[in-house]
């Protein structure tokens, strides 16, 4: 469970800073790290899938939060179009 929470937090940090292409090396690093520390096996394969999924979900949550934070309301868009208002 700890690995999944760390993966989710790592995905959030990746989503706040970098573009989508950074997920590929992150997924490879996670898989290599889990295999090197715990060895190959079906239980570890399930853990790898869960952690990679947590990274991707965290990334999507961070990108969505950034999109909502930089969003302007429709009233503000009207002022941006007509500067004398």
C-alpha cells in the first residue's frame, strides 16, 4: 500500500512539472526498481501494475488541477476581449 501512495504522489509531482513523455521513463524505473529489490514473480507483477497505475492517475489529477487553476471565468474572458470595459 505504501508503494501505491508513493506512486500516486510521484505522479502528482510529475504532472505539476513535466509533460506526458516523462511517464515512460518513470514507469520503466518503477518496474526495474521493484524487480531488482523484490525479485520477479506474479505478486510483484501485480504490484508493478498497481504502482504504475497510481503514477498515471496522480499525473492525470495534477494536470486536471493545473487546468482548473489557470481557468478563467466567462466574465473575465469578456473583459479580455474588450479592453475598455
